[in-house]
C-alpha cells in the first residue's frame, strides 16, 4: 500500500485496503453513532463487512454501559452485533483487574452501575456506586469509615462524582498496596453544536491530584483494549484496521498496536489536526497521524456493495 500517511481513502484504494485486512476495530461515538443516532450508512457498512467475512469489533472508552447494553443499543440502531464483539471500558477494566492485576479484594468504585455489573460478572465486589453525600465535620473526613477489604480504587464515568467520593478515594489510595486504575482519560465529551461536557479524564485527574499518584488506564490509547480483543478472537495485527474519530485515543491505539489506521471526520478530530501532528517533526506525535481518512465510514459502502 502507499507509503505516505494521512491519505484520503477513496476509489480503488478502499477495496485495496479492505482486501488487506481480516479484522476491523471501530470506535463507537463519532464513528458508528453520535449520541443516540447511527451515522447514516454505518449499520450497512458494519453488516456488509461481516457478510464479506471480516471480523468486526467495537472498542469504546465510554464506561457507562455494559457489553449487553451496547449490544442492545446497536441492535436498535440496525447493527448486526453480538455482545462478545463489544469491548467497552467497563468490561475491559473488570478484565484488567482480574487478569493483569489479579486483584484479590474489593474495589472502591467511582463509576456507573454498569461498571458494578461488569465487575461482579468477573467475581469482583465493589463499594461506592451511587451518591456519597458529605456528612460530619471536616476534621473527621480523613477518618471516614473504610471497607478493609478494598484493595483497589477504580475511576470511571460517574455522574454522582462528589467531594466525598474524592476524599474517600484519597483515604483508600494512601493505604499500603492499594491499586489505582482509571477507565480512560478523555477530558471532554463533545455534543452537537460544538458543545461539550466534562469526561472521565477530569474526574481521574481530580483523584490523581488529591492522591498524588498516577493511575493505570485501561482505555484507548492503552494497548490493553486491543489485547482483550486479540486474545479472545486471535486477531492478526498485520491484517487489522482501527477506525476512529480521535487522534489521541483511537489512532494512537492503532499505532501503539501496529494496526492500519483510518480517521473518520464525523467526530472530534480534523485533517488539519492530523497534518499538524505530521508536520510537527515530533516523533511521539507521529502516532497520531492516521494512514488514511474518510469523511464518513459510509465512504466504504461502494467498495462493499460492488
Ligand atoms: N466516555 C463517556 C462517558 C462518553 O459518554 C463517551 C462518548 O459518548 C466517551 C467516553 C467516548 O466514547 P468513544 O470511545 O466511543 O468515542
Ligand atoms: Ca469516538
């Protein structure tokens, strides 16, 4: 294939690229859907890839849903997807604690009910899900009751994030041997009309600042998400394509794992962002330059229908 990076993917090049891969990893938000709506043409692209014998997987940094919840959402939107093909950070964090950390003990969870469910599915108990209101006097906050079985603090997306949760995390993290894991570092969640809300990265940084420790993160661009897919489905990285809308998470993950990379312009990053990385001359930033880009993954349709 062509040696230069950040090439617009069109015409005969689409088929050439698809012929060179057996597996395709798709980021979700900004690639196959935006919020609650499918990107036009995305369900057909996914379903046709499968009909053409490709293995298709979904890797999302969003920790607010279980694999089952994603599979249900995707079916509603017209995607032919099985739960086992979905790798979200709620599931992958549970796998990380179980298989990499070999955690023996409970988790203090700053996160969603979905994360609680994925932890429990691998046999890990948690405490902390739901609101945690301030109580007592400030002088007593450093002595809040702690669960002696907790051996890890895990931070994911938590709409009930609060000062007391931050404090409790700090108290656990100052204990000897307490693990510290974050789902992902996305700092902003883009909404329609150029608006945005704070992402999990903001919560994680607050906990890191309080605890004066750095967390291990599971989500993209960490290779663990790919390792999870590869170990379960035997993916050949030389014949695998990563499709995403963010350079610092999706494209970087692809580069970290030696995959081919495709940026789609229906989400966060632009071609100008990619070109700025390319022209910077900075070696680390070259991992954020995709091999190819498309306006939308619907641009893959003609090659799949032909
Ligand atoms: N984290 C949260 C809480 C989100 O809501 C989203 C997008 O909706 C993301 C992360 C980014 O998800 P993805 O990796 O699918 O783009
Ligand atoms: Ca995305």
